[in-house]
C-alpha cells in the first residue's frame, strides 16, 4: 500500500485555509483504504525536517508564498520523493501576479492594467476605481477596492509591509476555470452576496453562490477555457490549477490570476468542478497522487527513483512502489 504524506499549515496568511484543505485531502485519501495516509501540520519546515517525515509520495496542501510559491517546492525537489503540484519555477512564476500578467499578455490575453504600488506615491497611478492586493498572496488576502483617494491611502498604508500591486477595477461576472492534468473543468461563476469575492466571502460566509456551468455564450466559454490551458502551459503548471477571470459587460473576459494549489475545503471550486464531471474528492485526490508518481524524474541507475532523490531510504521506497502507479 502506498503511503502518502499530506502536509498542511505553513507560515503564510492562508494557514487556516490550508488546515481545512489538508484535513479534507487526508480524509479523502484515507477513507477508501487504498493509501496509508500520514498527516502532518508544519510551519516553515527545512529540508532535514521534511526528509524525516514518512511517506512515499508528498501531497503538500499549503497556500501562500512559502507553501505554494516556490520555497516548499525547492525543498520537495531536493527531498526527491514524488509530490503533487507544480515544480519550483512555475510555482514562483504563478504566485507572482505581475509576472503572470506579463506571461498572459505575451500570449495575447486580456488582463486588467496594473502597476506595482510605491508607498511614496501621493496618488494612485491608475484611474479610480482600482483594486489593491498583495503580489504574492492568494485567497484574496489583503485585497481592497479603492473607489476614492481615501480608500487608496488606507490600502497603501495597510500593505506597506509587503509588495503590493494596483489593478484597474473591471466590473462583471467572476468566473473560474479549473484545470486537472492540463484539461479544463466546467466553468464556475462566483456570486458573492455582498460586494467583492474577498476572503470572508470565500471561507467565512455561507451566502456566496457558486454556479457550475453558468449560462455563457458557448464561444466565450470555449475561448476562456482554451486560454486557461494556454496560460498554464506557458507558466509550466502541472497536475492542477485554477485560473480566475472577470467577464465584463461587453462579453470580454480578462485574466485575474492563477492558483497552483487551489483549496480543497467545502467552499473550494476545483472539487465542485470535478464533482460535476463525476469525479468525487477521493478519486480526485487519488488521481493527483498518481500524477505525482507518473511525473517524478527517473534515474538511469534506478528505474524506480527520481533523479533528484537525496534520501536513500526514500529512493528505496520509491523503487519498491514504482510498479503500482495505476492502482492509486
């Protein structure tokens, strides 16, 4: 039986979401009896501490700059075990909202005009209204809508301790396209009961509506799903992702951001989309484990171990498990 190490927590602002998501993943993998699940809550772990944790495959369900944006992925690469999610470079690129916009623009995709916030600026560099948000956070952490100069001043002051960006506000329908192994999932429309789809609307309130397969022009939906796939490929994202868009009143969609480790909570969108296709949480999580094993690099001297393996015990475990990928 394959052992899966599920990681949750982390040092980022999204730790509470990670704890809920990781528990859901651990329960999904452990409920069917196909996996031996090792669940661990971590903070800012280092390589030696990671290597000491058990498990054939690592499923890191962390959200935010450390857990999702490259540092943890660097440790996972050095550790050598197969792991779910993007590799370090793509993880860093997708976590950087400004860099993601540049990649999208290079593909000819529409994305709202944006600039990096300089706290020394007396006025907003873009015409109001705008949205101010951290460059390297997810889950709408620190997001502020600025409709006048006083809103702008408060947003800049609140974000003075981290890199922030300002983005032109575009009203419209909030849509998201999940990706599973490079293929688009059904589109979901997010309808907050009050105002913006912020952190509270995502996780703390139960009045946000989610419409799986909303009424959209078929050409618009196909184009949006195609662009989500194109962008994920250009970024190098693997296994799963969520690509967020806004559909304006003229029927034009605009990229907002990409998430490389979407949530797995009761409110989360990728599990809702996969459920629409008949893939429940246990199957979704099992597929992701299989993808991790499939995509682990191989060594010429050990067909069961990854090229980056540093821990001999992990290499031996992986060699013994190499023949059972299809059973996950």
